[in-house]
C-alpha cells in the first residue's frame, strides 16, 4: 500500500518502521518520540549530501518538560549516544553508527542508504516518551 501527498516533493521515500509494509513519500516527515526503532529515510539515488531541519517538541517521560530537537541535559552511559545532549534528534546510519542531528544538520550520505531518525534515549526506555518532531529534508 502506498500513501502519497500530491503537494509533497517526490525526492525522498520515508518508511515507517512501525508499519514496514507502508511506504510514505513525505517532506517533511514525522519522528515519534516513543518509536525506539526510528523513522527510516531512504536517501535518494545519486545524492551525496542532505540537510535535515527539525521542528517541534517531545518529552522523555510524562512529567518531563518538553524539549526541542536539540534535547536537554547531558546524555550519559546507556544512551544511544552517551555524549552531547540527551533526548535530541539523532540518526542511525545503515552501518549502525549513531550521529547527532538536533534542530539542523548537513549530513554526508550515499544514495540508497537508509537513515533511521529517533530520540537520543536509552534502549528499552522509549515507552514513556511522547510528542513528535517534523523533519524537513533537502538533498543534493
């Protein structure tokens, strides 16, 4: 099944890992705070650089204050990325490496690679997260 937005640019394919049989072409795409596997973004063929810009807020548990894509506080051992900001937007590359994204970042890419976008949190602790970010992408 395929869902498309006739007004959205057709330069990127977004796959929701929570529903692997649905491919959504969207720009911007949504990243849910509670999605431990992340939102999969397939880099368009022939592209070598993408700029990701995120907006919105999310929480790492019910009573926590909402944070922006840049997160809040310091991460520590056990987090996907134990350095830098806790609860910021990160990506996981096809090879498994994690990288901070935050509110905006230019990322070197390889066409066809799949990048997963998610919150920088501890594996197994995403169940109490809430909110979502909207991520716009431009690739060259």
